[in-house]
C-alpha cells in the first residue's frame, strides 16, 4: 500500500514539473513564462510527501520537507523580482502608466 | 545498486531540464532568468530524488543549499537585469 502511495506521489510531482517546464518552453512572453514557475513548488511538495511516506519523520523526511517549504516560500519572491525587472527593462520604471491607472 | 522508483523519477527530472535548457540557450535575458529559476527548482527535486534513491542522507543538505542559493542568485540576476545588463 505504501509503495503505491509513493509511486502515485512521485508521478504526480514529476508530472507537474514536466508540464511546467514545457509551459516555460512554449510561452513567448516572459510574463507568460513566469506563470509556469508557480506550480513547480507543488511538484516539490509532492516529491517531499513521497519521501515522507517512505522515510517517516526521520532526518531525510524532515529535510525534504524543509526543502519543499524553502522552495514554496521563495517562489513568489523570485517571481515578483523577475517580473519587476522585466517591466523596468521594458519601460524604464515600474510605476503604472497613466493608461494603466486602475480604480482612481 | 538496483534501479528503484526514485532513480527513475530522477531520470524523468533530468529530461525535464531539457526544455529549461532550450529556453536558457535561445531566449532574451529575462526569459533566460525565468528558465534558470525553473531549472533551479527542478534541480532541487533531482537532488532530493538521488539522495533518497541512493540512501545517502547527507545529500539532502545539498538540495537545501541549492534551493536557498537559487533564491539568492535569482534575486541578484533580477536586480542587475533591471538596468545594468
């Protein structure tokens, strides 16, 4: 039973990662590509869960969970920094343009 | 050393790196940074799988170090890509 859970979690994790990588390849615009780096954190979480199912709360399980938490927390930070850099590179600053003003 | 499901998943992970490599090779500087960040996450998963597949607990620290350093590296690249590169 445990082996089935491990194989299911592993294939789920690697499937998410593969689809995200193909998404990054297929998209043209950097902002569209950035959308596909988000779910990659879920792939890491699924693999960490598979290791937890296999090893329990041993050194290995806790460290893989820590890696998953670090990647999930750092995902949005990297995405925001990259999108901001892309926008500054495009327009010279990141402040919204008059045409893009929303809700004033 | 028998091939177990962890090493098979690590091999699939290596194949997942190919699209990231293609975008790293031919995109604009910002596209390459996005592909580098994606490859950083995939690499951390591959290191986790190899550490588990070969039953070497010491390599889990490698995946943790890679996860932290790819965060710092991505931020530094993003900062310099804004204006100076």
